[in-house]
């Protein structure tokens, strides 16, 4: 199972020591990042929230069902994208909102 982390190099580099692949975003536009995610067929892609928001706004990759993209908080803390995305996924899967999500 291939796992990747997407974000600034200083945030993603430590995950390389855990065996994950990393996709540093410096010098790349959103389309380049999207192509890199798609070409390698990762099972799970963890994307720091600032990059996730840009992916979500400018591409359709976050809506695909064959790529599991999970937003994670950056150094400044959570902006709520991960919780919102999980709530949306649960709602799609079961047809209603459940749990403590708003």
C-alpha cells in the first residue's frame, strides 16, 4: 500500500523516514501536484490543509473515488477541512449525517 504526504518540504520530509512517499510542493502549481498524485496510484494521500484547499478549489481530484485524499492540519492548527470532508464522506456513504459532525 503506497502512502504519500503532500505539503511544504519541511512538513512532509519527516514522513519519509516512516516509509511514506513525499510530494513537496515548492515550485509546483496545483496542476503539477494533481498529476503527481494521480500518476502513482497511492492508496492514501495525506495533504496539508493549505494545499488541500487549493486542490479542492481548482481541480476535481478531491471528488474522485479511486484516490483517498485526507486533509491534515498544518503548523497553525486545523481549519476544519478534515472534519468537514469526513462528514461529507459519511453522509454520502450512509445517506444521512451521523455522529457529532455539524
